């Protein structure tokens, strides 16, 4: 086993660790540390807590965010398809039309279920 073969990998790992750790250490050493009562209070939003932290919350925001990410990623498939459309021909075109049809059916389904309604 020759250590010379693994030197670039070891160097890459060390540089990665250095880039990740060095700014945090420098910020801790040179950053200001002037705590006061306002900074040490549990809420800096201007008012005291009025409910329990374990209360139920509405998940519609997260549902809309997940649906946006889902459809956004599926639309990202259109760019490589459009670039290679001349090479893949009619079969690739109709395969994408089926994909987009399924995408539209899913979008209509979530629309009818009210997943995009915000009250």
C-alpha cells in the first residue's frame, strides 16, 4: 500500500474540513460576545410566549411547499428533454407527453382535493 496514491484524497479531506471548521473557529474567537438581558431572553420577537411550544399547528404551509418542490423538480426534466429532442425523435416526444399528462392529472387531483386552497 503506497501512501502517495492516497495523498490527493487525504489532502482533499483536510482542505474540506479546514474550510468548514476555520470560519466557525475564527467567528467564535474574533466575534463580539456582549450578552444582555434582551439577547438572553427566550423570545426576541417583541412579546412573551403566549402558548405551549407543543401546541398543534397547521401543516398547510408545508404541504404547499412540498407540492411546489415536487412539481418544480418534475418541470426540471423538461430542460434536458428539450435539448436532446432532435436526438430522441418522436418516441422521446411522446414519452414526455405521457409524463406531462400524468403530471397534469396529479396537479388537477391536488387542486380538486383543495391542497392549494389557503384560508
